[in-house]
C-alpha cells in the first residue's frame, strides 16, 4: 500500500504499541492529543511497514482504491506519437541506415525542432556511437546538419559493458545533464558480454530489463540499436536477432526494412505499449544523408478532448504557474465540472499523462494531517 494512502486503525492501538496512555498529560488540549496520536500512529505504521518489507516472504500488493488514489509519474512524449520514455529497440539489417536515423533523431530532440511532422520534447541527448570514431561522426554529422553547434547533443565512442559499470556511467551523465530526454546505444552487441547464455531467452530478457529499469527510474527514453537475423519471417518483428526475450522486455520496437539494400526507400514498422502501431514510408536523401518522410499507412486515432483537463489547464497559467489546495477548493475553480472531490482526485491521477503531454501540467497528490492536497505545476516548456 502506498505510504500516502489511507490508513485505518483504532487510535487505541497507538498506546499499546508505544506503551503510552493518551491521558498521561491532562493539560494537553484535545486537538494536540489528536495531532500527537496521528503522528504516533503514522510512526508505528511505518515501523510495521518496514518489518513487513524486510520479510523475504512478504508480497507487496495495492488495492484498486490505492491504485486510483496515487498520482504516478507521467510517461513523457519524447517524440509525439513515436517515442515515449522507456526502452525501445531500433532494429534493421547491417548498413541499412539505422545510424543515420539515430543521429537525425538525436539532433532534433537536442535542438527541440520537429522531426518531420512530429513534435519533440527538447532536452539533452547522449549518443553512444560504439561502432564509430569521432572523425567519422564529425564527417557524417557535418554532412547531415552543417557545422552549427548544438550544445545538448553529446557523443561517446566507448563505454563499459552493461554488467561491468555502464549503468553507473549513464547515471552520472543524467546527474550532470539535468532533464536528459534520450540516450541512444549503438549497438546492443557492444554493451553485452559474450557468455554461455548469449542467445537464451533469460539472458536477452535480463539485459533489456536492466536498461528499461534505468529508463523508468530516470523517466527518459533509451533506444538500443540491434540487428535483424538473416532468415525471413511473416511477422517482421520475429526477425529480431536473438530470442523473443528482447522484444518481451522492451516498451516498443522499430523495424527498418528495404526491399533491396541499394534502395533509397525504407519502411519503418513501429509497435509499442504506449503508442499506436504504425507503418511509415521513408526516403533517404543521399546528398544530405537524412531520412525524409513520405507517408504513413496508418491513420492515428486521437482521443477526444477531455473537458476536465481543459478546465484544469485554465487554473494554472504563465502568470500563475502553480496552484495548491484541496479537491473541494479546486472544484470551486472549475466551471462545468460536477463531480465529488474524491472522484476529481482519482480522475486527475489516472490522467497524469494527458495533463503533462497535452497541457504541460504536472500533478502531485499528497496526504497531510489536514487531508489530501493537490498541487498543479505548469512546466517551463508551456509557460
């Protein structure tokens, strides 16, 4: 159960736990006693909670109510309708143009300029170009984008193996570059050690799961470049080299395919947990070494506008970018919204993604002695 969730128990248990009676100090006011009892109860609850968590047989669960009463971190749209925070595989045959695409993606995110018709969330980008050297990167990037400097686009041509310290290197980069949005690892083979379980499902799942854990912890997007196997398959995602453990642990995958290696046309198949499946047709501009958008076969379904989120967006503004209060106080500010305060809180909790990605508003829901409070904060990118 989340620590900020509801706690129900008789106050009398506090005295039994702590060996104190509420009547020991008759000069204390009832309100002070009540406040003290709450503090003691919460301390006792936390102690019991820690004892449970230290038990190896303890199974942590949450109820449906606790699930709805918690505001979870929103999934960030790094590239609108293409990439969210999480772990993605970018897969294709060798020398098909994957590295050019990744360089293009990283450049646009670091600059904050849309890639084709897709808006991006601007922020620092790290590109681990582990199959390249700096001279080759210099030539490639200048051909693609000219020689104008982009301070938020960072490169490394060597790194540790994942099980030998790569996660520590990435953590240090994220700490030094606040608001990092994207890390590109080119390629998977360069960060995994060769071992007996090289092609086992468990080994494949573990390496992707470890990178996903890092991405989720820091709420950023990590894209790992990988290769397809030579054998064809009716489902292109079955062509990912290795076992199904790679795709099973990832949040999504991109498959780049050409009919012929010499073609300048490619199809990009996209699947993921947090965006709709898509098929994009791309054209490679050989003069500038960038991928151009031709068309999308799939028309994306868009959720209808939510009047509640639109009403919330009017509460905070660039002139007043933060608001804090109770659900009842928030309801007084919302025109045309007729729900109970607890329902309002839960609806906001389950719409943290929409509030952030559509309106740039972060919501926090906290329980205090006075009750549950809601905090709305407008991000700098919307202010």
